[in-house]
C-alpha cells in the first residue's frame, strides 16, 4: 500500500502514474476524499473532547460555588457532546475501514527506471544469453515427447481433475523432483539463501500483505469453512514470516528460498496455451524472497535476478531478460524483470521467473519494519522476490532442448546425481 502522506502531497504525480500503469480506475480520488473526511472528523472529535474536559472541570466549580442550575445546564451540554463524540467515533470507524479498503486496491507506483509503455508489446529485452540450439531433425514439442516417453499423462490428469491438469510419471516425476532439489541446493549453498518450508494454506491477512487480496481473490482457491487460502506462490507465506515485526537492521538483507506447490485459477483466453503443461491450476516453484534496507533494494534486486539467471546458465538453456514497461507491471511491483527460457519444440520464449522489487509496498500492508540502528525509529523494509525457478516451464525447456533424434532426452550432467545416475530418458 502507498503512503497516504505521499498521496496527499503528490496528487498530480499519483494520477499520472495511474495513467501510465493503465490503472485509471484505481480508487485514488475516493481514498483521498475519505482521508480528508477522516482527518476532519478527527479534528472535530479532538475539539469536542477538549470542550468536554474543560466543561467537566467547570461543572465541579459551579457546584462548589452553589450555582446548581448552571452546573446542571452545563452537565446536559456535556451529555450532548458525549453523544456527538460517540456518533463521530462510529463514523470514523466506518471511514477508516473504507479508506483501508480503497488503499488496498491502489497499485504500487512504478520506479523511475521503468520504461513507459501500454502493454507487454512495449516491454524491453535487456539481454539474451546463449545461442538458440540447432537440430539436424525437426524438434518436437514437449507434449509429443512426454507422451511418447510415457513420462507425462495428460488423459489421466484430466480424468482426475479436469482440464489444465496432468500427471508426471516415472522419470518425468523424478526429473521435476531433481530440478527442485538441485535448485534449492544451488540457492542455499552458492547464493546464500536460507531454506524455508512454509504452510501451503494461509490466513486471509497473509494474502492481503502480499497484495493478492482483496483485488485478486477470484484467482485464488479458498476453503470457506476454515477460512484458509491455498497459496498462489511461496512468496505469500515467506514474506509474511515477519509480519507485524520490527527487525534488527544488522540482519538485513534476509534472503529466503522455498519450494512449494502453487495454486491459481488460470483464466485464459479460449484456445490459448491449451496444449501441454505450460499453464495449469497447480504447479511447482522454487521461490526466492528478500528483505532489505531501502537504500540497498535495487542492488539486491539485481543480485536476485542474477541468481535466477544462474539456474538457466547452469542448465545450459538459452535465456533472455525482459524488463516490464509500466503497462505490464504487476499490481504490487515497482520494477520487474522476467527471465525467459527458449523452448525449441514450442518455438517460444517461456517466462520461468519474474524478479520484482516491491519497495515498501508490501511492508506497509504487512507492517514489516526494521530499526536502522539501536534506538532509532523503525522504518519499513523493502521486499522483493523472484522464482528460482518455476516448474513446469523449466521442464518444457529442458525436455525440448535436450531431446535427441531418436526421441530420447539427455539429462544434463549436473542433474544426474539427483536422478540416481540416469543419463538419458528413453
């Protein structure tokens, strides 16, 4: 959530930012109007309470002076003031609830480094690493490879759960597990992250903290009876580990990595990405989350992005980095870079990580602060996250990149210890 003081003092800048984000419908005007009314009520209540305090003292003086009638008249006025204060307090409570709801629906402001653009067509390719593979045969898409090798079962996935579900079998299931274990080891042993195993179901306030609620509730799975929400990403529980806490500044940056399944309602255009395992309501992901000092956050974001790219480099799969323009930023991101792997069978770049800096946007929602030095006033941390990486798109790129002319899949050497020594799926 944004700083209401900043909003009051920078109304024109705020409205211009909403236009660049394509978020003209954000309730900025409503929030500012509610804030103005809230402050007016607070001023009125403060004045009435001061009058009541003074009047209470005066009543005692009048009674002691024998001016009983005047004292009783003033007492009646104090009763009237009490009723006014009670009514204003009720209005204030409603006003503050409405203001918070409006504030929770206003997106983050773009960082000055973000290019202005209308939509994904105006995103900027920052760099590309690795030459696209050349084959002396026609490379197959993963849905044909997986079916032929009997490592992906689409029909039984649909039978069990419906469209956008599938079953990984045998070496396919083991390959995904190997990738997850290897990525966790890479980030913990070489990149300095501490592994977290979080719950997969969380309270609503956790998702409010990361910006998933209230705006994106329709995309989430919810158990109404217990009021649990299935996590859309490990970012939700890991970011909220320090909810309502004041951290020691010497601990920053805090770097966590977690593997979880992720659950989201994929609302896709008819006919889009209907084949394969690219989009599903359930998928696995290794997620990196950082908590930093504000002055270090952009530097730490670049480190996080490099950590995500290291996975692509180690696997030997070509990748590129794309910076999101203002019109394609997520609701919570101030700046965001996507890492995309090349899938030669599909013939497309697949997003395998989104590395975003949220600045203090999430920290304000979850009230995560730090003390810059002992005795100093607490300040909001900056939070950021990025996939390190997201399955199953890494699986797609790996299967299609390492396919052989005979239809088998060569296992990258670094994964073979995690595959029990298997060198090839065939």
